[in-house]
C-alpha cells in the first residue's frame, strides 16, 4: 500500500529550494518519491507508510524551511 502525504511549507521560493527539500525528505524511512512545488509552497510525499508532520519538521531542521500544516 502507498501513502501520499502533503504539507504546506514556508520559506520555499525557487527551484534550488525544491532540490534542497527533496534531498532532505528522501532520507525519511519509507519515502519513495518527493514532489516539491515552490509555486504552491507545497510538498507531496509518496511512501510505504504514513509520514508525520514531525518527521518532515525533523528532516528540515537546520534549514529555513518550516512545515505550516498538513494538507
């Protein structure tokens, strides 16, 4: 079973931001695909399990990106 989880992020402004966030989120256990949109300020994560807001927040620690909420 695949789970898709979406989050709204702040601090996301360009393609370079998309790449940094993608790299950070791909290391979360179970993540198979990450899509990030600077235009919408959103990320979509496809994984083998549900990914929590706390896990995304932890993966983005040390950057200026923050999770606003789950979508």
